[in-house]
């Protein structure tokens, strides 16, 4: 019997018997699992004799449907590729066949062969997490007869179902102390705690809770590396099965930890516990959770088509890669299993001309009033789209495209860019910027921003499927041209350009203080460049700062200032760093918030004494041992194996200390927490307690003096003077600071 229903796609995964299993949240609030056959096609190219041997090999493999010779487009080759098309019955057999082929025929080139099942499904049916679907299926078998997506990844106001979210967290940091209770909150806001002393009772209680609430998303803290490993250990010890999966035929799936290099640093991503039929998000292992939370995670999953669990954990670069693969499949372009293209040989002059960076002017250090900051909206994505920059099309020499037909990369970015622009416009029109809807829009815009931010770097990434360094260079070339055109327009309108930084300009003109004063120059810049530029804000005052090591050396991205609405904007100073103690960051932030009360620069001297009191009060608290040790903890990332350090830093010494005392190893990319002590350092996660009088206060005084020196530099007081004061070798008269 055929059944008709409509609902939202929550989860999708391959199955050896059913092809693909899909979980839906129906309009009537029912959760159902349906099945669908999904044949997979991949391609092989290479020597004709080897391809013939490959055909003979494939004939005997299970799941084989058909083979034929075809001609396809490879973005890195000028002529179409003659390839062997292989049609397999389902994703499982396709993957098994590919792994055998890679082992026996490593000399052949493979396309579309290693793509995740959700990418194939998205390209074929336009599906994505939270896609609203019209369904026709067999009631007994659950086999889908018809699936039609009724909405789009690019909807500005998508309609979501009411998700059932179950939150689980320990009562303390399990790295430092053994938790005694689990804190649980269900979708109705009901809170409870469960004792961890009785494994049998705990497992029974959790299973009953899962059955009663039937959550769509299990949101945990330390779920990947503490909670689920503990529960599975107790499952083995007690014999009570853990029923977290909605699919009763599946067990918890583990994804191993990885270490990788990204944007100049080593990143560690811990192992992950994945569920079937519902989603598990460990907010401590979710890379961008602090930036945009649940709303941004769902938005990222929507536009990239990555499963919700995966979208919460991987970098935005993985999302862009998935989007490009879907575009390629939709455009019938081959997706290489391994990138074959390499950088063209260049002369020294070619390298100078290509100049792989953005345009930066050194600002004039000091304090300025009534300064407007104007930004290009997602400049590099806009350059890629407007200039049609993609590895398979002729590259432009500036902002004007050399080909009218959009390539894979701009085709991928165009709807993403347009969606973010529209969401930002909606945000500007909302009267209540602090309301629930506005916060959701802000989070979604942030998720889209990060995807757009990484698309430029990904274009030059050597392992990117559709990366090409010459295309990467063409983007920076277009960005420099756009910024120069903007600078010329500002100067033509009589503005003084104080600073340029890649995609932003800081400008001023006497008497120009209102938003309307800057609109004509914004319109002119948009006309000359063909790109959207907006007013980020008008500063009451802004301070451009020098290098911490050389007062005569300006730093392009080190400044702080206050907009007309009283909000702060800071870049490159201590309050933006993640490796300093919370105590230092909070003190500097308090000082800046106080100075932000000054309506113009003339009032700033009136606030300096009180700002100085914040600094001295923080010193007194430190000297009197009243600062909680948690607020003095520093966090640093380990970039290599511990044995490879010839001159161990404080963080490395703490990691070695932790390893010696607990056996817990800090791998490359992982972070280590520690304090400075009179002896050396103290690993925060080691067992035992530390007395406040063991803290090396001189180290912390120095850090605080540097942070305060950043704030006071525009007023003639530097960190050296403050350091001397902190160590009681110099006195200040507060009255002289007015």
C-alpha cells in the first residue's frame, strides 16, 4: 500500500541492504525511517590496456550494473577525458569496488569515486539536512517511490520543525576532576541530575529517558571523549545495551581523531561519537559552536548538505569542498579523487607580479576622531564571482571576467554570497536587534560568513579538488584593484584615507559625522568596482597602535575604537587573544568599556584615572591572592610531538609534566592548560591542588602591564612604565593623568 507524507529530512546514511536510509520528521510530528535505492556512478581513466583489465576485474564484483566508455569534462584539462563509466547498485558496493580498484590498479585515475553518500544524494535529489520533502512510499517495506524537495538551501526564512533537543553535561570538567553527577535538560526545559555512582541504574535511567523524550539532537559537553566512552565501558561491564541510536540495528559509530594543518597552525580534532537516526553534537568538540551555536550549525548543514553531526565538527573548508563537489556533479564535471594539477613554473619576475597577498597600508599610529570604516561585503568571494575565477576558465587580469560562462567555483559561491547579503539586509531592517529572531539571523549570517571567508584560501590550497594557485593569485589581484579604486574615489571626494587593510578603508573628513555624509562616496565606490561596499560604522574615536616590540613600527591590524553607538571594536590586542589568562583579558576589557563612555576624544582624559584604578585594583587582587586560579590559567596549542622540541616552551613543559604524572599525552594540535609558578609551570589538568602562594606573580604582573599598556599607549603611557609600577619601582600621580 502506498502512503503519502510530507516532512523534513533529519538524517541520511548508507546501508548494505537498503541502499540508503533516510529519517524524516513528518508534519504530524512523527519520526519515520524510509529506504531508497541509490545507484552510484564513478569514472576511471588511464591506459587503454589497463582499463580493459579493469573491466574484466569489475565484471565479477557484486553490485555491478553496467560499464561503458564516455567523454567527460575534467577542469584541469583542456580536452574532454575519455573514461570508463562504472554504474554500481548502491553506495556500499561502490565503495568496496573502489577500494579494491585502488589496491590493484593504483596507476589509474579515479573520478567521483570517494564522495560521501549525502553528496551523491544532494546532487541527484537536491536534498540537504532539514529539506522539506514530499514523499510517496510503500507502507510495509518503507521503500521510497517518489521524493521531491519542496524548499531550497537558499531560502532566507526556512521553516524548520520543532526539534527535540536533549542536553547532557557532567557537573564538572572531567579532565580535571571525576564527575559525580550528570545534568540533563529535555526539550520542555525539565532539568534533572543523575548520580554516576551506580552504572546499572544510570544506563537504565538514560535508556528510559531516551525512549520517553525520543530526541532528534543529543547535545552534550565532553560527549565524544568522556561521556560515550564511559557509557560504552559500563555497557560492557553491566550487559545493559545503550539505546542512544534511533535506528535499532545500528551501534554507535566512532570517527577517529585527526591532526591537520590549517591556516598556519596545527589543529587537533578529537574522536567523534555519531548516532544513526538522530544527531549527537558535542559542543566542546564543535569547532564553530562559540561563533554561531545551533542556529548557525543548522544553517551550515543546510547550505553545505553536510550531515548535522558533521557540520558541527568540521571546518568551513570541508563545507565549501562539499558544495563544490555537488556543483560539479550537477554540471556533469568530473570530481578527481586526487588532484593531479600542479603549479605552473614561474620566473622570479612572474612571482613578483603575481604578489599573492592583499593590499595593506601601514596606518599612522595615534588617536583619531570621527573616522568611518567602510568594508567591501565579502570582498574575495565577490571578486571570484564577478571575475568568474575558477580553475577551468580563463583568468581575469583585474575585476572584469575573461569568460561569460561561470565556472564551478563562482557557481558554488554565488547563491551563498547572495543569501548572506539578503540576511544582512533583513537584520538591518529588524527593530529589535537583541530579539530571538535577530539572534538567529546573526548566527546564520556568521555561519555563511565563515564559509565565504575560507573559500579564498581553499582556492589556493594544494589538495583542494578545485584549487589552483593561479586562480588564488587572480583573486588577490582583483582585490588590490578594487581597494585602489575605492581609495581613489575617497580622495576624489575629499576624504583623508588613514588606513587600508585588504577589504576595508578608514577615512575621515572634517565635519563628516553622520551616516548620510558617507553615502555618496559609498555609491561611487560601488559604481567603480561593481561590488557592494558598506559602512561598518563611524568611530567616535579610534587608536591605531604600533608593534609591541617597536613603537616606531605601525601594525595594520592592531587597533581599538568606539563607534557612535558606544560599541567597541578591537583587533590584534590582548582581549582578542585566546592564549592569555581570563584575568588579563577581563581587566583590559573593563578598562576599554570604561573609556568607551567618552563621547569624544576630548573627554577621554577624564576617564583615564578610573581606568588606571581598574589596573591597580587587578594588581591588588593578584598580590592578595584573591584571583581564582581558574582565571590565571593560560592555554596554548602544541604544534609538534613533544620529543621534537629542543627548547621546550612553558606549554611544552606543562605537557611533559602532565604526561609524566598521568600518562596523558598531548598530541600535535591539542591544547594544554597551565599556570606559571615560582618553580616553573603547573599543568592545570594534572591531579592535585596548587596553593595561590605558589603562583609566579611577577609573570602575571608583566602580562597585565602589557595589556594595560596597550590601552594607555595613545595617552603617552607605555607598558614599560606600567611594568615598573606593577613591580613597585615607579609611582604615578593620578592627577597628572587628567
